C-alpha cells in the first residue's frame, strides 16, 4: 500500500505544481493583455496626433504659398480650385 500512497502523493504534488503554474500563466496573460490594450491605445493616440500634424503641415504649406512662396504653389492652386468647385456645387444644390 505504501507504494500506491507514494504514487498518489507524487501525483498530487504534480497536479499542485501544474495548477500553480496555470495560475501564474493566467496572471501573466492578464498583465500582457493589459499592456497590449495600453499599447494599442497609445498607438491610436499617436496616429491621431500624426494626422493632426499632417493636417497642420498641409495648412502651413498652403499659407506659405499664399504668402508668396514658390514652393507648393501648384498644390495650393489645386486646393483652391477644389474648394471653389465644392462651393459651386453647394450653391447649385441650394438653388435647386
């Protein structure tokens, strides 16, 4: 009987170790999931900030072109023409 008890004790110890390891892995997984969410939120914020800076840069290029800078004049003219077309379209819809 002693041999069976030893086997059962060894099995209980192994099960206990496995359960402990499972708990540690659950905690690690929870921490990693939280870190992932934080990093994803940070990435979204950085992408929004990048979009904002890109928009500011485009506005600055247009403003510089309007102030007489030779750089980006073509882009500025195209942008102005697009805005005029949009305004004409809106006026056309309002007059209908």
